[in-house]
C-alpha cells in the first residue's frame, strides 16, 4: 500500500471508499445491504470502530470512520474479508437472477489477482482521506448523503434507506440500520 493511502492516525475521522471489483452492481438487494449493516454494527461493538456517516451505493460504499481500539487498516481488512464470505454465501443461498454470473465474475477476479482463494468481491485498498478540518468533514459528509441523489436513485437524502442521513435529522429514529456516532 502506498504511503498516500495509509491511515496515519485512526482516531481522526477518515473518509474511505470500499469498492466491489469492476464496480459490479451488487448492492441492489436488501439482503446484501443487511450483511453490511450487521458487519458494521459488529465492528462497532467488538472492534472499536466508530461510524460517523455511511452510504451504500450499488457498487461501492463510502464511510467516515475512526478506530480508537485498533488500527483502521486492520478493522477494514477484517470487515472486507468477513463480508466477502457472507456475500458469496448469500448469493448462493437466496434467489438471485445473476447468481451464476456473479459467482463466475468473483471467481475470475480471485484467479486473476491471485490474492483470494475462491472469490474476490472487493477491490484492494480503501483510499483513506483524513478529514482534519471542519471544512473537509462537512464536504465529505454532504458528499456521502448527496450521492444517491446524484445517482438519481432518490429525490431527497432522507428517502434513501442505506445511508446515515437520517441519523443527522433532528428527532428522527426511523430506519437506523447502523449505530452511527454523529459528528455533531
């Protein structure tokens, strides 16, 4: 990993992007998003991860995170490894019209990279950007919450279920899938 992409201080809010190989549109089914929710909540409870904002797009996820009990790189590595296995299990188990194609694609990526045994779901790395000023924090938080509008999935941020936007709305307790620790 190049020095540009290393997290120097895991306690400073960091914007990261985790992308599915070849930008495959995987997160179009609720059960795949539930795997991400449960995995993030596990990392929050057991690995010292704080999630300050998130959005699941169809082919990638954006997060603003900190990790006080461990290095962020290790937490994200474990998250990607665990979710890869769970996502492959879900593709095999649940009705999925693209099952054969997805499994072939992820198998091909594993063979091509030589870094995974059977299937490779996530691209290498997570491109951390340290958010060490209020301006950077606000810009990335707005970027995360506006992403579904930019992609023309919804008309308003609150209408997108797979986002932390509702955590930032006053007195809103509906659809809090991930235990977000708001930045303000």
